[in-house]
């Protein structure tokens, strides 16, 4: 398949819409040009690409299994935002030193993600509900290897 957005810009981190009719994706981080990230929707039937308005530069979108929400990370990997797709409203759900690896629960009730305070610091698994309450540390995942890390 060709790139969904034929601009030559790096694209990635795709997620399917709940109905399977669209692909939601973000711009990949590039060594130069931070601050130009966006989230896009590719309609697979019409091949039309549209931007999803965001309050700050974000990438790494994740659609909830029920399609009600999109979660995304700020371009500096320090903020987690949640978009209510029914109201088209974004809310900030977390501010941490570094967060990554967003994953939705099967019932779309909460998100989990990894946080690392600084290089070499212990990795912690957090959860936050769609109500965006204070993220809750679930467990240290320092003893677990990441896929592909040796």
C-alpha cells in the first residue's frame, strides 16, 4: 500500500477506527522539525485524508475499541490527551517525564502506558480511565524485557 498521505513526510503509528472504515495515523518524529506533528484520518473507501484538529502537537494516536475516544501523546512524549469523538473535545489526562506504549483495555474503560522518569530510571506501568483522573501506577515493569531489546 502507498503512504496514506503522499507528502513525503514520515507517517506511522496507525490505528483502525472501530468500524474498520478509516485508518487514524500520526506524523512520525523526525530528527529535524519538531513541532509539526498532526493526526490524520484516512477514509479507506474514498482515499480522502483529513486532519483531526488537536489542541497541541500530538502523535501516536490510539483509537479505543468502541470508537468513542482517541488517545494521543504530545510530541515531546510528556503529555497524554484523550479525545471524546462524540463531542470532538480533547482533555489532558496525564503529564509525566516520558510516556509511551499506549494500549486500551478491551472494554475501552481505561488506557495503560509506560512511564520512565529519566534515562536509566525504572519503568512503571500506569493506568488512567476515560474520566482522566490522576494516573495510577500499576506496577514496576523494570524486570521485563522489551521486544527486540535483546
